[in-house]
């Protein structure tokens, strides 16, 4: 079974709290709206990837996408 939106939502919430940030704080430092932070943390199924990357970058999180079954030696 794979990794899903609920996992992403939980990770973002946990990281934000670990940094001592409110949703408003996270929005301010990342340049996205507070509504977007709430949507990510609630597990919204459709999100703008550019905004998600902004938020994750501000939280010190890297989003990595890999081809299933590909070895790490293959170029990404």
C-alpha cells in the first residue's frame, strides 16, 4: 500500500507544530494563504503543487517523487 494524502496532511501538521508555528504563521512564512495550509492539513485531495512546494520548503520538508520499482542508480 502506498503513501497518501492523509499521510502528507499528518506530516505537515506535525512538522508545523514541531516548529511552534500556527497555521497563520506557516502561511505567512511560506507565502501561501492560511486557507491553503488548512486544506493541506485537512487532507484535501486536489492541491496546487507549486503552493504545496512553497509550504513544504518553508517547513524544511522536501517532496521527492520516484518511479515505482526504479533502482536508486537510475537518473531521476
